[in-house]
């Protein structure tokens, strides 16, 4: 299986590098002394998974694209795969330092404290804890957090799902089993954990969908794992059995799309929006699109900064405006006019005329939200500082790169939290 995915990775890299020529500046011709210096430059990648897990696979591709953008190669990177969120992460970071890495990156939230410990001990090396939220408070000049504004892509993915749902309504394919007691159409979401990152994402997806079809209600089924193909498949099946006609996900496998494809082929009307990677191979009929992170944008920025001795952001978060997020190509089951709606939504997000968490578009407990914090200062998982609601919307990834939106809005029910 790994050989097959490795082959696919190679194909993706060839296509990805060709596509990069239109958006990335080509690396400048290097002088011999510069090329020799770059041979000694090393980046350490401490990864929670490997190429078989969608989230990490996207990081691998992003790093490889970034290396190519900067005229570097695989010899400039030290790979650490399937590193646990424990002392093994600290050991991996230190081993990267010992191997001469000037930049060390970890890609999971649970890696953060161990990455920070290594940063404290090695001020001569730059460290990045992806998805983290403690760099600003740490005061360390060599410790950084980074994430994308993936919630923007999730909102757009919701629009894609909403247009499909409207098509199903128009075709009379929404049945009584798909409608709850309040007259709302049932949609579902497979989430990993009840963390802000997941809550922010599923809320954005819901709001995007509801901008097209207002009378919807969403149930969230947690798996309590970032990557568990069986649990994700079973969670999707439970949502489908409950009558959900659209399934979204913040989980890293093909389990949920595969469940939707199986159900659709068996005669149940259900479609899905994935995450991280194109899900059409697993669900050629059921999959509509997937929000995805374009990690090469950050990695190119950070590697270039360290390579050339430049400072870079303590907290970095970018979205469609910097091409740091995207949705994968639309599946053949998407409704007519979907591409045009996607293009308009992305343009509006870039121009600032559309805000994902516009407080006029949702309520909590029946009331419009006028105040919500973005930062947890005491480690109790409850945000208590940095007012994030102003100018009429919640400013996600504004005070820190990691998602902070943790409000449970009306219309969404956590089924097993």
C-alpha cells in the first residue's frame, strides 16, 4: 500500500511542481558558493503520521514543493515519521538538531510542548509548532506557530454541499427520513475531537451550506482520533442511518467518503465533502470536493527566511488571499453552477466583503454573539483573553495562528460529546 501511495505522491509532485510555475517565482540561479552552502542547510520534519494519513501526506507534499521552489532537494530534509505526541517528539526534535537542522517543524498540536522544550534548549535553531497556540506567550524568538485559514475553504466546501442539497430538493430527492421534527434537513459531520480547530471547521462548513439552504440542522459525530478509518466509516454510517443527506468531515482518512459511496451505490441519497486530499478515488460518485491546506506556501516562506537569515512571523496564518488554502477539483456529482459560486465566494473572501463568522449569520442560545475571546491564558481550554468579536464578525486566527472559534452555535448538535 505504501508503495502505491508513494507512486501517487510522485505523480502529485510532478503535477504540483508544474502548477507552481504560475504562482511561485522560480528560484534564482545560484552561485557555486551559495549552492554549496545550501547543501549543508537542513530542515527537520517531525510528523505525527506518514504518507498513508491524509493530514501528514499534505504536509509531505507541501515540504517537497517548498524545497523545489527554493532550489533545494530531499537531501536538505530530515524526515521523522509517525512520531507520537509525547517524549518521542522531543527526542525527534533533538535528533534533528544533532543532524544539523537549522529549522525543525512539528505538525501536530500535541507535539507543541515538546517542540517548545527543544526550542528553549537550542536558541540557535528555529522551531515551528504547526497548529500550536503558545508561541506568542512563550517570548522565545526561535519558537513559532503556524496554521492556515482552512475555515475559509471549509465555508466554500459548505457552499458546494449547499448547492448539491438545493439540487436534491429541486429534484424531489429529499425524503421524510431526511427531515427532523422541526422541519430542518439533516446533514452530518464526522469530527475528530471537540477542539476549537474542529469546532471552527464544522461551523464554517455549516454556515457555508446554510448560506444556500437555510433550513438545515447538523449532527456532529466524534471519533476521538485524528486518523481512524474504521471509526470514521462507522460514524458516517451512523449519520447516514439517521437520515443525513450530506456528510462533511474533519478527520484524516477516506472512511467517511467510502461509507457515503457505499450507501449511494446501494440506493441511499447521500453526498460528502472530504478533507485534506481529493476523495474521488474513494468516492467517485458521492464526493463533491475537499477543503485542503496548501502547506507549501508557509513552508516556502519559513525555509526561505531561515535560509537567508531573515526574521519570520511568530504566528502565521493565511488563507485564499495567499493561496494557502483551496478546495480540490469539483466532483462530477456537483450541481450546475457550482464553479461560478465557488469563484465568487473566494473573490468575496479575498476582498473582505464576506466574513465566515459574520455574527449576523448565527446565534448562540437564540442570541446574537457580541463578545467572544480568542486566547486561553491559563491552560484550562477556555478562552479568556483577546476580544475577537469586532467590526461585526469573529476574527478567527487573528491573535494566534491556531483556530480559536469554540462557540456552539444554534443548529448544530454534538451527538456523542
